[in-house]
C-alpha cells in the first residue's frame, strides 16, 4: 500500500475549528488481518501514513478523525481498497465492507451518500498505482494537443458528474469545490507522469518522436497549477503533483536529456536535491511526506536516519516531526541490532558470481527447491514472512529446501542481511547480482517485468514444476502446488 505532501502552515484558528468525523463500519465475511485508513497529517493530505482500525469479532469497527475542512479518507482491507470517502467536519458515515472469496466490495451511507458512490466509481485502486496505470494508457497518444484534450475531457466528465449532484442539492458547494480541485490535481499529475514516460522511453521507438511540444505542455502544467499553492497540501494527490514538478525541473535542467541527469549517491542526497527544487511554501510538506514514505511500515533504509536528522535541522518547529518520530525510531533500532544469521540459515557460497537461475539451481543438484524471490523494500514480501513457521514445517515434511533470493541493489546489502536476521529467515540466501536479476525477470515474464513476491518450486531434476506458486499465507493452495512436484 505506497506517497506524500507537506508544508501547510495551519494557523491555531484553523486547528481550533477542526471537528471529528465518525465512520462506523461493518465487515461481512472473513475479517482482515489489518484494516488500514488514511487521515490528515498535521492538517495535510497525501501522506502514506495509515492508521489501524480494530474490528471486533462480529466485524464492527469505528474510525474517528479530526478534520479542519473537507477531507478524504481511504480505507484498505489488508492491502485491498475497501472504500474512499469524502468527509465533512462533524459528520457521521457508515460503511459496509464485504469479503467474498478474496473479492472486496463496499457500500457507504450517511452524509453525501450519492457523492460517495460516485467518487468510488473514479477511484478503484491505490492512488500511486492509478497514476502509473493511467499514465501508461495515455503514453501512446501521438501529439501534445491530443494529450491535453484527452485529460481535459476526463476532468470535465468527472466534474460534470459532481456538478449534477450539486444542481440537485445532493452535495454542498464546499464538497463540490473540494472534489473539483482534487480532480484537477489528479489529472494534471497523470499528464505530467505520461510526459515523463515519453521522455524516458521515447528514444526506444523505431522513430524517436519530437518531444518539444510535449515538454512545453509539461511546463504549462505547472504554470496553470502553481507548485507553490498551499491548496496542494489539501489534495491526496498533492505529493504526486509536486513529485511530478521535481521530475520536470530535473529534465528541464538537462535540456530534457534523461541521460544527463546525475543520480545522487544515495537516498539522503536524493531527497535533499529534490526538496531544494520544491517551492519553499511546500518544501517542508514534500520533505516530510517523502521521509514518511521512506520509513513506512517495515521498510528499512539506513538513509532514513540521516534524512530525519536533517529534517529536524531544517524545520526545528515542524508540526510533522511528532508524526515522523514513531516511524523513524524502529529504523534506528533495526540498524543498531546485529546481523547474525539465524539458526539453519546460510549465505550461498560465492553467491555474487551466480549469473543465471540455472547456475543457482545446479548448486543444489538433485534437491527439491522452494524459491522466494523478494526485496527488502517490498511490503507484501515482508508480510508473508509471518507465515514462515508453518511454511518451514510443510517444506521439511516434503524434503524441500528453502532458497531466498533478494533482488535488492548493492546499496541495500546491509539492510538485506539485517532483515534476514530480523525476520529469522531460515534456509539458503542470495542477493542477486545484475545478471541474475535480469535472468530472473526474463524467467518470470519473458519481457523483463517481475511482480514481487514471487514463489516457485523446482523438482529434483532441476526443472520448474510450479512457476507461480501460492504464497505462504494461502497454505491450502500451496500444499496443492507441492503435489505438482512429483518427478
């Protein structure tokens, strides 16, 4: 579940007018392991900061959030979207979430019920993934003018739908204004991302396109919607919008030649460079939201510690600090711990020189193998580790060896080793070099793409018996996969 924003100098008066919204919910079907929801951070939106609601045994839960103005709350059943709400200070809402064989649906009632229904027809997945998906869909549009028309029509169609509700007095003018502004940032952010993709991959086409008009359009996005507007921090798309501006300025500085963009030495230097690009009015917000994302959940990156220290130096009175401290503290503790391998674990001998999956499999000739391809930055990968004890019992009973393959970069070597220790991962471990990483991706999809975590089973003859095995969290299906390994 991954994004960001930051600055908003909310006055004492603004905080004083914040009112509590209440969402009462009911879950039908299997209860989730976690029920996440977003909420304003220091009065701002766009953070990947999620709180946890605790359903009772009957599936009932309640969410209370203080909001100073019209706001947006996202709810997730585990990592799956389970409702997006537009909320008005002081109002009450009800949501019913239904789980049926892994599919999640929901119904929202209460204040502005009709707009809630309509809003959820436009939002269907994680915000970051929607930007990526819709940007990919638009990347083949041939001219800059067509691209502008394409997104203008999408914006107009969306806003017209909300306008119809306003005319029927089914929503207030304040709610309409908030939705119209939010959707403007949404579609402009996607258009910015689309042009970024064209700049990154246009030279791969048989006849590379002339991107000058697209880059003029890219510039116009940030002239029409200024990146120094404080309204940015009130949109869930705010961080994405500012990140798009950062990308534009980096490309503009090199004459739109991505090959000339210098990659910072590490994540800390990268975030400092990026924050320097963002207008001062929103730099604190952007920095805090970026830092929060870097420290989110079980994601461990040592640079986060330096980033947080620098943030406190730059913004000693920041209202965001109290939200960041609880997320950075586990990172500090993580890197203070040792990297001792757990019992029954080992690094594969000379693993840095293994360049293909076949070479790796030959290291264990005649053995049945279970592969877990993962990365330290992959949240779903780490979530599956909680099922490892039951997994190990099943694999041992079937005489199957465990091979963990990390696709982390060299700079995350320390994090990789500490995470093996932290999660007590038994079995054989390897961090793939670039050649093995490429070979794994080609094995996974044939085109270089890969989805993590990836589990597969290899029989004793060295052949892949199950290319896409079930995850440890679905032990019944995984047991069925093991039965397919018969030589």
